C-alpha cells in the first residue's frame, strides 16, 4: 500500500510494508524540484535514516529496475 500527498514544496510518497512478518518500517519518499530524499525509521538507532538522490540518480535507478545485469550510461534525448 502507498499514499501520495502534495505538500507546499514536495510530493510525499509513503510506502507501507504489508503482508507476512517480518515487516519493515514505512519508507517515505520526498520529491523536491532539485532532489529526492528517501527516509526510513531505524528501530536499532531510534532515529530516521535518510538518503538524498539527485534527479539524475533517480532517472538511472528507474531505468535500472527494468534492465538485465550490466553497466549502462543513459544519454540525453535528442
């Protein structure tokens, strides 16, 4: 399950882990104009872990999800 909310400066997507245990904590994706952040609560540290991806990294990640093993470089569209 997931939800999508539009905030003032970002689109916030929350991914909820459903199904059989063990379940993971919710993942929150914040889409800003210049970057994407991914956050997840870590019960071991009792804090939120956050990574920041550039829009180019997000583009590459989206492409990588549908490609076989290998090394790739995306070129700009003409």
